[in-house]
């Protein structure tokens, strides 16, 4: 059990639910809420993240990308504690469970009244599961061609934030694009940081991530852009929403992010970036939690009613 928990990479899970929190609480700020949607949206997202982690372990393991040159904790297949066959079975089981959560989520959101919406989200669910697996698995794995950033941005930023809000409202709120993009950028920043850390070993193994393609120096600039843009986008969102001064509590999450950027700027040895991964992931989660609380500031009476 210990090895399976390690393979699930628990430190990545808080980051994956950040978009769900922001989208759900934005809906709540507009007097729309349903705990069943929130619960199954969280379970679906967690399932996708765990599936992605299992698939990454399997794909990099069987390809030999995870080897003695790799930085960070040893992966399950790399260390031999889980066999490729067992990991493949775990991927299939996780896919099945995640799809079950997604179907329940779709049912509670749309019931029998919105068949077209149900079909669209069913297709999105299938695409998300397939994308989580194909990141490193198979000959055409897109993570080996530098497209991992796109997957992370789309599914853990735009789709998770906009998707869960749409399930409440059945409409698209353009303003939500700002925090959705911010969450997407910060999620990509975690992946970019991981790829910066593994640049040497990935290049040697033929894993052409975006970092390998652009080089470490440009990857740093790209990283600054992702993090700084995310912070600016949330501030613009708060301003356009007419936040009061005490609703800007979310800027507390900016301090560890700024500290992180300074660490990246000073860094001369990519291998030492491993400790920064958790800092960005937890800072993103903290930002999502504080922003979510800020969104419901004006409806505290409604919160009491729901409780």
C-alpha cells in the first residue's frame, strides 16, 4: 500500500483541485451551489491526477526515461517495487473509477434536461482520461514532444474551472477566464519546474519536453511569465469584481510565489529545484482557497443557510 500511495504522488493532488474550488465558489457567490456537483467534480479531478501519475510512472518506466540520471524520488517501476503489468492494471482500474465519478457528476449536474450538455461533458471526460494516459504512454506520447504544457493548462486550468462553473450555471461567464487562466498557468509552472529539474536526463533519454526544446535559460523566462502573469490575472479579476480591501487576503499566497521566483532566479543547478515543486503546488492551492473564500464574502448568511 505504501508503494501505491507513493506512486499516486499525493503532493500533486492539492494543485489538481484548485480550479474546481475557484469555479465552485464563484458559482456560490452567485447563489448557485450543489454539494453533489462539488464532491464528484473533486473526485473526478483527483482520479484524473492519480491516473496521470500512474501513467507517467508507467510510460517513463518502460521507456527507460526514469533511470539513474533522473533527479528526485525514485518512481515505482524504476525502483522495481511495482511491476509494469500491475501498474497497467492500476491504470485501467483508475480509468474505470474516474469515468464512473465523471458520469455521476454529469448526471447530478444536468439530469435528463440537458442531453447535449451531458454528451459534451461525457466526451470531455473521455478525452481527459485518454490525455492523462497518453502523456507518456505509447509511441506517440505527447509529453515526449513538448505538448504536456497544453494538456495541463487546458484540463487543470480552463476545463476544471469553467467546467464546474458551467455545471452550476449552464452559462459561460467571461470574467472567470481570468482566474481559470491563472490556475492553468500555475499548474503549467509546476510541470515546467519539474521539466527544468529533469532537463539533462530528459534530453539524454530523448524526452523532448518544452524545456529541452527551448533550453534552460529560456525556460526560466517562460517560468517567470507563467507565475507573474497568474498573479496579475487574479488581481485584475478581483478589481473587476469590485473586491473590498479585506477581500484581497489571497495576496498572502503571493509571498511564497515571489520567494520561489527568487530561488529560481538564483538557481545554477537544475537538480536543486526539486524542493521548489511542493512550494508552487501548495501556494497555488492556498491561492485557490483564499480566493474562493473572498468570492463568498458578501453571502455569509447564505453559507450559514447551507450548513
